[in-house]
C-alpha cells in the first residue's frame, strides 16, 4: 500500500476475496484501490494527481460491488 495512505471507505467483494477501498494521501488526493485477501496485492484503479480529480469517498457513493 502506498506510504501515508489513509483508508476512507472500503467494501468487501461478494466472494470475500477482494477489498475495494478509497485511500487518501496526506496531500488530500484520494484514489480507488483493490487488495486481494490472499497474497495482499494492492492494485490502483484510479490515478488522480489532484484532490479535484479524486473519486468520491462519501459513504453513499463509496465502493459498491454488484451482486453475483
């Protein structure tokens, strides 16, 4: 996981193998990531470089999984 990242919102996948989360840097830039439970590989899904480009981290708009 990137250094200094604060997790703002997270959601488990329906099969419990992946977690999606919004992480915010100390500079206030938030991005969407996934982490595999087995192996703990973190994958960035967005690449915002400024806070104005960041995905929303409000609970109603937090990462959501579609049902299987």
